[in-house]
C-alpha cells in the first residue's frame, strides 16, 4: 500500500503501526512508520501503563508514541505524571452500551471499554 501510494505521487500520509507484545518481527521498518501505537485495555495501574509506554519508546527511539485505542485504563493525569506522554489517544467504546445514555448499562463499569465519562 505504501509503495502504491508513493508511485501515485501521494507522499504526505502519516503511517501508524500499532504494536502489541512480541510482534517486533512484523515491524515494517522506520522507512514505513511515522507513529507507533498501542492498544491498552483493563490496565488500571499507572505504572503498568507507563512501563508499556517506556518499552515502546525504548524499542522505537525517535518515533511518536500514541495510545491508539484504550478502555478502562489509569487516569491520564497519573499516566502523564508517570512518564506515559502519549502524543494522542482514542477511547474505544462498547457501542451497545453507549447508544442510550439513559440506560443502566451506560454507566456500568463491568466492561473493558472506555467509560461513559469519555
């Protein structure tokens, strides 16, 4: 896809690659990646989230790091204070729970997705 767009003269795109764990072999290379993302769910410990940020930063120095998707994580104030300074972040919702803000499920916290506050 990258090569196709380049061949067509479209060379001003920003490319995001989202890493999980033990997937270094799938990294396309610095030539093809501008931003490294991470999806994090059910990690309410600040240090755990900050550790993941730091691991990514160490593995891919010089790259912008983002929290591509998240749900049910430590507060961003505590993450920031612990060193997890994501360039941007995107909450991930459970559509069925958030479609009706008047339902009991909307405010329920028994799921891994972003809370109703987001």
